[in-house]
């Protein structure tokens, strides 16, 4: 073969080889074909039904995500129960809004309904009249309510009769060696109250004796704007008394414990000369017949100036008529009873 022939043959062979190589490469690059020594390339899978916003964030996920609402404001807390309740089982303290509707129309409706059932349904009437007191009943209707409340308490809790339907009245059996003081401590009431409830003239009692008691403690509430002191046994109001208060809003507000009780207290006013001192039981003793100590020289006491009741006249203490403070004195217990003083 001539030299020219060999060149032509070589060129043809090279062209065939190049064509075969290109053909093989074409088949290897088809979709789904595997590259030598590796896995098939990953496929891009779309998730149907999820719209996307700018920035690539799913719109429904953005709406569901927690955080501030539009405009940078936090979501509005729905109305209803307080999201931060107090200790479990703790009852609301007595007050104008606690446990009942507020407003004079609601109070008047409650009072009118309750007054109509005093004779036939005294226990229900007492509860509803107490709700009317909390709701703020006023005027002549308030006078009738306060009188009815007093009469019902005298019939139910503060009488010698123990009505089974009354949740606060109980019958107690005296244990061997038990005293009236111990019985009072058991039910969080004073031993003079136990004596009154049972018509006892002395403190002598015997084992096995049945006694009427009530479940205490009794708490007090003072509403300065109304010049009122209310006596509460749990959710039931037993008494509503008029009071005198301190000049220049000097009667402190808040919650106070009954720290001490003094029968016929002596009088020595703070920051005044010794000559102002008055002995216990003196006719000119301005503290009257009883002192219920709230601490820091403040207290609830009687008066020798009954005309002062309903006015701001004291140095910050709470004055009652003597006959009223004597009732309150026997109802409250040192260390157990509280006094809530409100505006």
C-alpha cells in the first residue's frame, strides 16, 4: 500500500472512533441514566398546595407561627378568666365586687327579691342579701337590707338553735378535759361567743355535752367611702355598722390582722402629754369600752362621742358605737381574723 493509502485508512479509523465516542456520551447523558461509579442525580420535587411569599417563607406557616401580631403589637388577651389566678382554693376576700354583681340596679334587684323570701327561705335570703351588700345597695333599701341581715344572723348563726341547712352552724360534743377556749380554737371563734351561743353563765362544761358553735373565723371589711364596717363569715354578711374615720384620710388602707383585743382599754394618745391619759373605764376615755388592735397604733374602738359616727374625726382609728364594738369584739379572733380597709 502506498503512503497515501495508509494516511486515508488512518483518517477513516480515527473518524469512526470519534463518532463512536460521541454516540456513547450521548446515551450516557440521557435523563435517569447513572453515571459510572455514582447515584442518579436527585430529582426536584414540588410540594403542591403551599403558596409561597417573597423570601421563600410559606404563607400558612407564617400565619401559624407564634409571635407579635401585625404592627408589632402583641395579640389581644381574650376577655374572661384572669390568666394568672391566685393560690388554688383561695377564696376572694370580701368586698364590693367579690362574689356578686356590681352596680346599684343589680343590687336593688337582688335586695328586693331577697327581702321577699326572708320569712320562708331565710338561708337563701341571707346569701342573696349578702350579695346585695357586696353589690353596693344604697339609700332606704340599704337600711332595710342591713336590718334584715342582722335579724337573719340572729336567727341562724348567732342563735342557740342549730339549723341543719345552715352551712356555718354546727353541733360540737365536748371531749374529756376540753375547755371553752380549746373549743373556740378548734372552730376559730372566741370562747365568749361559744358562751353566748349556748346561754352559758360560766365557763364550766362537761365531757359529752352538746354545744352550738359556728365555723369561723369572722373577718371585717371597712369601706371608707360609705363609712361602713361589715362583718363577714365566709360569704355571709352578719352585720353592717356605721363608723367614724380619721381626718385628712388618715385611716390606712390595706389588709390587717387582728393583733390584740383589750376590754375597757386605757387611753394614752401618741405624741400628746401625759395629762391626756385616761384610765380604763373612765367616763371621759375616748376609746370607749373595747379596743381591737390592728398594729402601729391603729385600731377599732368604741367612743364617748356617738355624734361623731359617720364623720372624719379621729387620728386614723375606726370608731364604732360602744354597743357595736362590743359585738364585734366577741366575733373576731386574735391572729385569725383579718380587717380589710378599702377606699
